[in-house]
C-alpha cells in the first residue's frame, strides 16, 4: 500500500491509499473527485445552517428587496407554501434578504445541524492526523447524509433556485465566487511530488519504485501554475519542539550561571591555612582603630 498525503499548497487535505501499479491517469481522477467532493460537502455544510435559521431561498428577483419593495412590485414567492418545513415553520427574518424567514422548528433544526456536524467529521482534515484514508465512498456517504436530512425536514423538496438543491443536483453556479477558485477540473489537475510533476500515462512505480510501504506528500494544483513550493525540511510541529528545547536549555544555563557563586572561597572553613594560623595565633585579627 502506498500512502499519499494530499496537500493543496501548504494546507493538508486528506490521506489516500493506492498501489505502485496504479496508473496515474486513474489516480488523478480519483484524487480530483475526492478533492472536489469534499469542497461540495463544505459548501453544503455552510449553506444548510442558513436553511435551518431562515428557511428556503427567495426567488432571484426577490432577493435583497425590502418588504415595501416586494409589495410595490407585486412580487410573490410561489414556493413559499409548497416548501414548508416538516412540523411547521417558525418565523425568523433574514436581515440579508436572501431567505424567506420561515425556518424549521427547533426539533427539525437539530436534525439538520447534527447531520452537518457528522458530515464534516467524515471528511475532516483531522482524518489525516488520525491516519484515516478518505475514500470516494466516504464523500458520497457525507453527501447522502446531508441529502437525507434535508428531505426529512423538507419532504416536499426545496425550490429549484435554492443553492442547496442546486448542489445536490450538480447545477451549482460558482462563477464569480471565491469557492470557484478552489475547484479543480479533472482535466486541469496535476499531481506533484518532490518538485516533479507526476505525468499521466505513467504509473506510481515509475517515480517511487516497487516498494508498497511508501508514504508520499503529493500536491494537487491546476495546470499552468508551475511547480508548487517544496515541503519544508522540518514540519511546524518539529520546529516548535526545537524552539521549545532551545528555550528550556537557555533557561537552564541561566540558572546554572546564577548559582555559580565562588564567594565561599573567602570563607574561613575553606582556607587551607586555617589550622596553621590558629597555632600561630593569627586568627580573629582585625585591622583598624579600636
């Protein structure tokens, strides 16, 4: 088993298990699918709390308008009655004006929020710290959990313009958003290891040999961005431990220096001639006026 620690820049993403015989074409497809799938889960986990707090998204022509403007323009949300949350709605106005304010009750909100936390944990970057490899099945499982929770709370479904439904149906429009910069299309994806691009058409063993017990740090990025920065010789944690060691050592040296007192050499008990002086009557002699 070859263990790949996938990073984007200096940011850890996930661990992926493969073999030395794996074609890089297939490997890049698998890693790209997991990488983009995790981004989709993250986007859903940021949108669903808004659904839980303020209900479904208003139609595009009503978003951002005040109540007076909606009345003046004679606009009506045709999905408001069709997409009511299970158990009834609790009104909570969306100050931004993006959602209709008919939020799920506390019980249904809890269903959504617990599922969000479970989905986050399933594809979390902390899985890499725990040496857990992320698979496409785990990403799909997180998406299915989120989809199931939304269906429980909104059995009639969400409006077609709601970003959560668009994400589930792979119709999301990320143009002009920061999220679009993070997504990498499969045909634009490159894997880099040891400042070398791992070329499609080759196998993993062409770069690392036939040792299956290998762990590599590979970096994923878009084509045309050049070689990513090399990995530092020491990790942040190793650097922190080194600085901590040198600080402790410096403090120890300061304490030793402070206790390195040789004033005892002036004491009577340390005088090698003390016995001789005593016999000669030269002890307790004081100089100066009486």
